[in-house]
C-alpha cells in the first residue's frame, strides 16, 4: 500500500454521510472482489483487500469513525500512546469482521501477515489490558506521574510456563495432530470455502496437559499484584489512553505479552472549562473598573497574571491570553489560548453617600439619559374636563411615570457607552 493513505470513504466509494448499511454493502462488494482466496497470488488485489478492510474496521465503529471524521488518519498515527484517540490497528482482527460476512472462523487467512494460513498454535501476542485512571484537571494540563496497582500474570516458577507437573511434559493433541485447529469446508459467496476453528480438545494450543502443575493448575502462570508507574503527558484529554508496552496478558505459545492501555478520566475544574487545547473562564469586574479601566488579576493554569482593562469595557467582553492554554501532545512548546469573559457587576446595596455621588455623576450627563424634570409638555387636566379625558390623562401620567422607572444598571450602561464612545 502507498505511504500516503487514501481517504477511507474514498476507499469504500461512499459519501461521508453513509449509513452503517451503506458501509456494509460497499465493503461486501470490495471484499468479494479482492478477497485473497478469489485472487490467489495477486499482490495488488491483496493490498486493496487490506485497504478496504482497514477502512471498514474504522468506519463501522461509531467511536473510531467520530475520531477519524475529526482528525483524519492522524487520529490513529500514534498507536494509542496519546494524540487524538489512542486507536491501534494492531488491535483489529479482520477475521472477525469477515466472519460476519462470509461465515469464516478465526485462524483463516492472515490478512496482515503476508499471506498463507496462520496455525493456531503459532506464537501469538497476548491480549491488551485496560485500566481506568482518574486524574485532576491540573494534572491533565501539566502532566504528572501516577502509580497504579493491578493483578498481572507471571510465568509459574514451578513448571516454567508449561503448565505440566514437574517431571512431565504436555503431549501432542491427537484430535488436531498438534496444529491447534480443525479445518471445515462450507458453502459461501465464493463457492466452497475452507475455514479453521480452534481445536476443542486442546483449545488451539496443539498440546494436552495430562498431569497439571499444582501451583498454577495447568495455566502456566501465577497472578501477582504489581505496581506500575504511569507517565501522564501534559495536554492529555478526557478518555484518551496511554499505551504501556508488554504489560498486558502473556502471549500464547511463546508470543509477546500484550499492552496495558491506561484510559484517563479528567475531573472538572471549578473555574476553568476546556475545549481542545483552549481554556475558558469568566472574571468579575466592578462598573468603576469597566468605566475607567485599570489592572485586574486573572487566574490561569500558570498562576495569576495582571491584565489591563480598557476604559469603557462592556459586560460579556472577551479577551484572549495567547499561549496560556493547554500544551499539545505532539509538541509541548505549542499551547492553546486562554479566553476570559469579563462580567461587569452592579452593586446591589449602596450607602447614602454612594448614592449621592452617583446621583451627582448622573446629573453631569446629557439630559436624554434621564427623565425630564420640565413638566411643561405634560397636559394638565381640570375639574371641568370630560371623565373620559380625565381617564386618558391619568393613563398618560401612569405611562410617563413608568417610563421614568429605568433600572440603575440600564442608566449606567447607557451613560458609560455614550461617555466613552
């Protein structure tokens, strides 16, 4: 396959809005066309089959598809050690995918092994172990080291992993002849197709243990409690995973151990909200600071910083502190930004002196900001007026009074806006 991967939707020939059924139909056509059993010895067909299978493995999984739509191939480029999603193509078992289409069992064609059939008793990598770890918001932003404790399987010191009693050895399974698998032939879309299933007697190992080790009871492993140090990188986000190599389940038939996948759950912060690598928060300021400007103290993940508010600042104004956000996983020198929303607070209680000062300030503003004191334009009514007119005039007076009752906050906002424009 070329070094530059094609878009997965393009590989399957579907639109980005394709449904699960559309994906399945598209993959079925390509799998039938390029399946190695239908194209023996054709390397180009094998490569296209692998490409289509990889695309379907991602797009048929809702979580992987979401990450792919957001980050593209970069979502899976780190092999799970961080970055956008922690997905590793080494975890895909295409035999299971194809089994849902063609009824083939596991252990058939080795799609990523270069062709041929893989024996069930050949060395195989052990399963991965998943561990959930809760960390704080600050620990996720700055990075930290954590110790986790879990049960791990180690080779039995008595039988040295054979599972057989001291002085004995496992014997070859007579049902599968030591191959670890039983081959079946069945009808499929391609005609008669052979598939392999694990041997039910030896469970795919090709060996039978007649006299089991008393310490490990024939498993070859002893479970022990282990403590492992985990290095949490700065910038990791909620539900991302850290891969620790060779700390998973033991391999089969001498294969390597699986990996330990530590998935982090990041706690919330009382003041900060995170979106990607940016941080958001709000800071209250007085209406005097908003009107006159001045220095305020803003709390960031790096500590407090001093910011100068401009005169005439309105409530809900947003400012940006560049480089005060979260570090990116690929480069700790590159950071997001911190966005702060300034909230102008109006005092709910005032002393007589404070009221007098504000009223004096209000009197210096243009008259259009206050109700007029000149009542010459208000129609006076007399006792001789018609009752209906009296009622109308009273209504007008009520409306005039209601128009005077503009809130203190509204007056301040309108006054300050005109004053500093």
